[in-house]
């Protein structure tokens, strides 16, 4: 789903759904609620992906530090 935007010619808000532009004023209250839910879920998914990226990189960094620590410990034992 595309973002809600203003048509530059008519200055009317539109939303693109499945590659079809719809006037926001033509949508029912129920349809507008669905549009808002979809937009909110897209924001949450984006935020979740951002958090997942941070968590993955953090996990990799700690795993690398653990691996290096174990290698250093093995070198001392030998």
C-alpha cells in the first residue's frame, strides 16, 4: 500500500492501494480504518526490522568477543 498523499492538481488526499489511486474522501469509515491499520502495521514492521537488525549485529559482536576470549584463553593454556 502506498502512502496517503495530496494530488498536486486537485489538492485532494489520495491513497494508492494495489497500484490504484483512491480519493480518501471516497473511502468509507471502515475502509479508512483499514488504511490506518495497514499504515500503522507497516510502521511497526519497519521498526521491528530495525530492532532485529540491531539485535543481530549486537549478538554477532558478542559472539565474536566470546570467540576471541576463548582463543586467548586457549593460547594461555598451551
